């Protein structure tokens, strides 16, 4: 509109001037009186056309500049992380392929470092994403200062970073660089008005020792990172071939476990608990057993970590709890079913609803079910345990603290987390006879539980001496160390002398 107004104004002014004045005098023409001559009209139109062409050319030049700026921005977005300004995964991959195309000299290596921050999720959850973003920006600055000038630091996404270090003198130089990174990330970052401790796990793969293919090298560095993260603190790990074998074996177990859920390959066995005062059967603890076609019998210690890593805990728990509840309906009414749950369930707000549905479907009254959670899980997330297990306990389901005496719970935890029973860990029970200190600890734990009005049980009782000592100290229930029973054998035990069964175990 502005260009059209300008051209119209110039043309109008030119025509008015041509009307008033003889712009191109003609000696042979008669005296001119307020007329427009052809040559004057043509000149004014030419001037208007020239102005129009100039405005169009100027607009085209502006459009070219805008397009060039947009293309430059698109290239930057395609190869740069917008938050930290670091290269992104695409640029890192291109740089790695370029580096591998120029192999290092003798005894030198190219090193790929995969980094994952420790504690970053906690910052996001507690303080929000703006504080988390600020922490990431500070981490990026620290990483730039930790590496050499020619090394590339990239943000691959989330709290995952990568470093490409070319022409290092060997594994020792890579170790030194990784330790500098860990030292640089050690001090807490200041974000959102507070200090936040993070650190990092680092996985390292070397070229050409670990391969010369970019994708394979990144995968191996990621495998090494998985091992470093398992340390729970800032640590570095180099890729080793057995790591790859372990990862592949674990992946196969995850797929096999996924297929086994709901099948006869997964069994629920039952470990009996005996009342010390009455000698009667008090309950059964459900125990999982997986009969793998190649690896044989795998217990919960092998199964649960795999299920947690693969996200299979909800489906596995629902399947096994449903089976156990259907079996428990056949037992005497005063016999309790105990079922251990994973700490993962403390983050599942739908867990209580699923438990209630399973109980209703099986026809088992809530007071006949006891859910066991480890002491360490309660200490790690007391609020989560209260939010998830509190409503379940209010419905009548009992809550027990397992492995008691091995964690770091205090009177605060025991007082604020509503419990019905504590189970003293088997390692303390089995050392009672030979270690006076262990016997004293067990005696103190029994007294603590009794003082809080809780039922106290002991795991792993092996002989009559331990049983006698526990009864003298005031322990109310014991669980033998013999193997668990099948569902039919557990039902048969209803008709046997429970105390004799324990002694025989």
C-alpha cells in the first residue's frame, strides 16, 4: 500500500506539472493553454513505471534477505541445541563420521564419551523445568571448560550429553579427560535460587579399538554408560565386549519374561509363617519362580530387576497377585497371604485400585492380604509410600516392613508410616547363635516393634536354638528357611502340625 501511494503521488504530481508547464517545449506548436502533450504523458508514465520497478526490486531484495536469514536459522536449528547452544545429535553424528573417515595415528584413538546427569530428574520434579533448563545451561558451560579446544561437546537430548575427543594418546588420556569432566561437574550448580548437586555417569568407547562405525561406536559408549549409571554415583566405564553380551542376554530375558507373564512358566510358591506362641500356621508369603526353558529356575532376585527395567512390574504383579489371591481363598480364614511389592509400585497411583479389583474378583477379604515393602524403599520415598499404601491399608489390607534391620529407617519413619508387622532380616536371625552382637540387635528390634504395637516376625529360622531365642525375646512369628511349597502342598499343610513342619525345615 505504501509503494502504491508513493507511485500514485509521483504520477499525479508529474501530470499536474505537465498540465501547468510545458515540460518539453515545441517551437512549431501553437501557444499551449493548459493541455497535456503526448510526450509529457509518456514521460510521466515512464517515471511511474520506473518507480514501480524500483519498489518491486526493493521488495524482492527484502524477501531474499528474509529467506537467507530463515535458511540460516533453519540450519542453526538443524545442527544446534537451542537451549544450550551446543551442537545437537545431528551435528555430532556428522562430526563423528568425519573423524572416523580420518583414522588416528599409531597408538592414538578417537574417543566418544556418553554422559548422563545424576539427579537432574529430581531438580525438574521438585523445582520445575525452568530451573532444570538453567542447570543444563550451566552444565554445558562446565563441559566446554573441561574439554580441549578442538573437542566437540553436544547435547543429545534431555540430560544426555556427548563429547567427541579426536587424536587422544590412548585410554589413559581418555580416562584423564573423563575425570576432568567429573571433577568439573562435581560442585553443585546454582539455579532457581538454590544449589543442586548433580554429577554424571560417563561411558567411553574408543576408535578404532571398539570399532570404526559411528552407530556401533555410539551404541557401545551407551552400553558403557549403562554400567556407569549402575554405580549410583559419578563414575566412568570403558566399553568391554562382555558388556555387550550382558546387554543382549538381558534383552533376551526381558522378551522371554514378557512372554511368560500369564503362563505356567511363572509359578507362585508359598513360604509358611508360624506363630511362636500357638505353633499354628499364621500365613504364607507368595514367592515367585520362573522356570526358564534354557536357564532353569530363576527366583525373584533375578526376575524383579529385569521386570523393573523393562516396565513389566504392573502386569507381573497383577498376574501373580491374582493367582495368589485365588489360592488364598481356599485356605483357613485366619491364614494371611503375604505378597511383596516392588518399590516401583510406590510411584503408581493406580496400584491401590488394581489391588482392590483383584481382591474383589478373587473373593478374598482385604484383611487377609498383607503387602510387604522393603525398609529401604520406605526410607527412599516415605511420601510416595504413604500416598500409595495409605488408602490400601485404610481398606483393611495389612502392611509389613520387610528386611527390617538392614536399612536406615528411624522412629520417625516407623511412627509416621502406618504398619501392621515388621520382619527381621534373615542375616541377623541366622547370626544370633554365633554372634552376640547380632543377638542383641534382634532383641532390640523385637522390643522396638513390640513398643510400637506391631507384630514382629523373623525370617530365615534354621534350627530350634534360633526359634527358642526368638520366643524368649518376644518374637511372635517365624518363617523357616526351607524351600517354599507349591499351592497344593500349602493347602495340605493346613491339616498338619505347623510347628513340626517348621522344625523339620
